[in-house]
C-alpha cells in the first residue's frame, strides 16, 4: 500500500508540507527541547543570529485547535495555489513557485515581529499563520468573488471584501498590540506578501481580478 501512496505524496509539495507540519507539531508537543529549538524567539534571532527560527516556527503549533485551523485553511487554499502554479510553470517550477509563496510567507511574515520584539526576551511566537495568509490572499486574487467566511459562520462574503476586512482588522490589532496571543503582524505581512508574489509570478491575474470585481460591482450598482 505504501508503494502506491509514496509517489502521490512526493508529487505534491502541498501534501509534503501538510504531513511535515503535522509530524513536527506532534513531535514538538512531546519533546520540549524540539519546541524550544523551533519557536520564534525574536531576541535570540536578532542577538544570537538564530535565523532558522524564522522558518521552523511555521512548523510547530500551540495546540490541536491552532494546528487544525491553520491546516484547514492551508488545505482549502494551498493545494489550489500549487495546482495553478504547476499549470502555468510545469511541475518542478510550479512547485518552486508555490514554495516561494507559502514558505516565503512564513519567513517574511516573521520579520516585523523580530524587529518589534528584538529586545523582548519573554516574547515567543509559533505557527504557520504567515504562510497560510499568503496562500489565502493569493487565492483571493485568483477568485475574488468566491464566498469566504470564518469557521462555524455559514454566511460568506466575496473574498476580496473578506480579505479587505480581515487585513484592516489585523492592522488595527497589530497597531494596538492586542494581548490576545495572536500574531496579527504575521497575518497582515503574510497577506501582503502573498498578494505581491502571486501578482509578480502571474501578472495577468491582477487584471482578471479587477475585471471580476468590476463586474460584480456593476451588478450590485444596477440592482441585479
């Protein structure tokens, strides 16, 4: 059975990342030294040059709920982005483009956090929020009218509106430094990074996105 499954796994960068994130998170929950080696500790990144934490922090999570939410969102949007990238660039280059969006999102999204908390030895952060936000917002560019909603809330709104509202919320929470245990900076930075990279890789999607939004607005304004 394993011989039939392995070829499928290694053909999908999304599936490899999904399984790796689950495995590392579960391992870190049972091994405190691994968790300590992986989490984002800005003061140690900045002062001790432990730069690997910018990446490894994206593969460990706080608990089942944290892991489940990120993987649910990643599964819904990450696989789609990889399919689009491989469709345009081929399997190898497409997988690399997808990794640039997701893995790059994890790393880039952590940079503002490191800068802000570089002299705060008590601050720690973990989770794949930056990468998840990157693939989510890249997906919004591709399908801006697709209805999105928060978990357990059945009413959806067009993706471009959802994205705008969520970005505004993340910006406001980051500005006020909300003590809710959520790294809002990573959400916002990952979102902006995902938008920028998908438009850089597939410039034509920007025009398509605007055309879809313009058509939708025209229908709304005309009362259709």
